[in-house]
């Protein structure tokens, strides 16, 4: 418990700094919201009136106080563009992004674990080298480079999957999954490269520098069994940390993938709000994404401690 | 930025080497020649203001070796000029990261105590933002422009370099020469400049190539979304975006800029990897 408390103490200041950066980066930068909303033909007087109506004329730190106070109790204000509550706007979109990112994460992990295992079975062998090239290739493919290629092959040439659009999973499970296959693949491939490289390195380290692997070998345990039962569980700890650290890459990637495939998720909402300069929505989404990353890392640390007695008792 | 750490962190004991230093350096030189020299020596048509009557020509057409896009602009010329801005933006953003970020990181690690604790929390906060989201929000506020994109990208390269430099400096602490330098009563700036600096350069160099690769990807994403290099100026990202309109009829309009981004990023990643292996081995 003391471990958890210490983690919370280090997380709270980070979250506070995150909220400051979010608010002021969007607030202080040039480009006036009221001007944008009023349109190109608005007079100075109209803009001023709009500013007062939106309460944008008060000092930024007063508005920060109100904003963060609201955010803590779950009220993120209303959209400046259409007066809808920001929380309800986000709640509408969240399931799409969650479905997309969890599908992508599952794909990446499901492929990375076996790939890493077959490459450490014989380090430096043909399989290992092939996997190394594949994972380096995956790592170098941006989602927006891969996505058009996937559409070109699977939707245009072969015509077996829908190219764009989203079918809610609750309406039609099969159709929903089909509409997510290409976007999730585009999002998963770079992560897959990253995870495979990491897991391969970590498994090799277990084999090379830990006596328990030697002991397993001495007891006559077969190589696959030693890998699966002894090395892998230890390496999965490291992979878990990596997944947490890289949640940002997953969420950032989702923004552009949602745009390409016209999926009505958080990323698409962010881009729409960016174009409208709807700052309350932008601030809320950026805060949400950054908080999610910080909390995911906290969860990983806590889980790590819960599962690994060496850390729980402060001996590692 | 996230992707950067893991590539650095994954240090395979027995590396399956995808490539040495020669291949990726060669690829990068090739890209640089295409982007910087070809427009100078050849008689490339202008990348903008093309003739609509010559729009959508396939590759190997007369006068347009890679064809023309939907506005009649020469594709080879757009690839070259687009690559030029991608490379310049990525290099400048990472040099800013290297100069500002690495200095701050090394100072923070050397200072230790409260200074280090506070700056670490600030770094953690910056790193919590998905890099694309942070850059996107800042880029749109600065309006689509080349300098705006560089500033926006620096917002993630600076914290990233700071973190790498800090970690590398902390690792040095246990070395005997650092203890000796500390005991010798040398001023702090001297220790930083002559003892810490040269010893963290290898790590920073390999990180620089990684950072350039990631920056090219993020810059491409911004340009794809219309928030990076302002159209009609070409960039690989906005070429992919516009190419999607002709996906059925002329897939080369997507494939060529995609290939350029992929090859450049791959070369950067391979080079970073090879350099890192080299200094780990030493």
C-alpha cells in the first residue's frame, strides 16, 4: 500500500502539469476563438460581444481555475461551436475509439508474442533475421502510409473488406468487426514491430543472464517449455510496461487512422474541433488522452507490484 | 515520442542485425541527392502551378518520368521538393531538441535534488501527451507553415532529448573519471562540457536519427491533415492525401510518396540501431 501511495504522490504533480500545459498551450497561442466563430465578415464589435458571451474576456488563470475545478467533478463545459456538453460529445465517440484501439492492441500483442518466441528459439538464425527485418519494416510504417495501401489492396483490388465507414458493434457484430479490421491493422503494425523487437531482446536477456534458465536446462526441460513457462512470464512484465509507455503512440495513431477510415471516434472529433477552433472540446480531449496515458502507466506500475513480490517488498 | 524509448531500450544481447551502417547511410544519401541535388542540376518542372490539361499522366510519360498529379504537376518534382521540406523540418526540430533538450537534461541530472525532481515531473507531463496530438494542437494554433511545424515538432523533440541526455548522464555518475572530476574542484560547467558532453554524444547521435525518423512521420501526418507544409507547396504527407482521390485510376500517386516516407524512416531507424549497437559493443 505504501508503494501505491508513493506512486500516487508522483502522479498527482504530473497530472497537474499536464492540465496546465493543456490549458495554457491552447489558450495562449495566437488565433482567436471568437474571431474564428464569428466568421470572416464579422465586425470588431460583433467579435467583442461574442467574446463576452463566451466569457473569454476574463483573465486566463480565473478560467483555468473554473475549468480544472469542473474537470475534477466531471464537467468539462460546453462546446463553443454547438453548445453541446463536452462530456456527452466525448461519451458518444469514446466507444468507437476504445473498440479500435483495443482491437489494434490485441492484434499487435497476438502477433508479437509468437514472433518473438520463434525468433529467440534460434538467435541469429534465418527465422530470427526474417522477423528482425519484418519488425523493422513494421516500425517504419506510419499508419497513414499503411492505411491507403491496405485500402488499395483489400477494398479496391480484392473488394473483400469495406474501405471506410463504421458499423456500431452493438448493431451488427460481424459488420462492425469487418469495418474495424483495416483500421486496426494500420494501427497495429507499427506497434507490432516495436513489441516484437522489445520482447525478443528481453527474452534473450532472460536466457543469457539469468540462472533460472540455466537451471531449467540442467533439469532437462525442453527449450520450448523453458521459453514458455520460465522466460516468457518474466518478459511479459517488461512488455506490459512498454505497452503502458506507448499508449500515447496508440492514441495518437488512432487520431489519424480514424480520419482516414471515417470512424466517428475521439480522434475525428479532435480534428473537427481543431478546424473549428472549438477550444473547450480540444482542451477536454487533449486532457483526456494525456490523463489516460499517465493513469495507464500508474496501473502498470501497480499491477507490476501486485504480480511481482520482489517489487512489492522493495527488494528489486 | 513514445516509440523512441523502446527502440533505445530494446538492447538485444545477441542482435539479429538487420543491416550495418553502410546500407542505411547509402539510402539516406540517395534520398538527400533526390531532394537537394536533383532540383539543382536537372531541368525539373516546377512542383506547383502545373497545366491542368496535362493532369493525371501515368509514369514514364513524355517529359514527366513519374507522371503528373491531378493538378498536372510533375510528380518527381513534387517528391523532390516535398522531401526537401520534410528533411529540413525534421533536422531543424531535432537539432533544437539536441541543443536545448540535451543541455537541459544533462544539467538537470548533474544538478540533482529538487531541480532534477521538478524538471523530471515537467518532462513526464510533456511525454504524457501523445506526440501527434501535442504537435497537432500547437501546429494548428501557429497556422500551417514550415516554421510553425518546426516549432510544434520541437515541443516533443526537446523533452525527448532531455530525457535521453538525463538518463545517459546519470549512468556516467558511477564512473571513476566523474568522481575524479568532482573531487578536482572543477567548475560545474567544465564538468558538463568536457566530461559529461563527450561521453553522452554517442547515445545522442543514435537518438538523433531515431528522432528524425519519427519527426518525418509526424510531419507527414500533419501535412496529410493539412496542418503542416501549406498547400499548394508539396510535401510527402499531402501528396498521399491528394493521391487518395485517384486511388482507382492512378495508384502511383499514393505509392510513390508512401515509398519515400517509408524508405527514409526505415533508413533512419536502421542507422540509429546500427549506431547504438556500435557504442554498446565498445
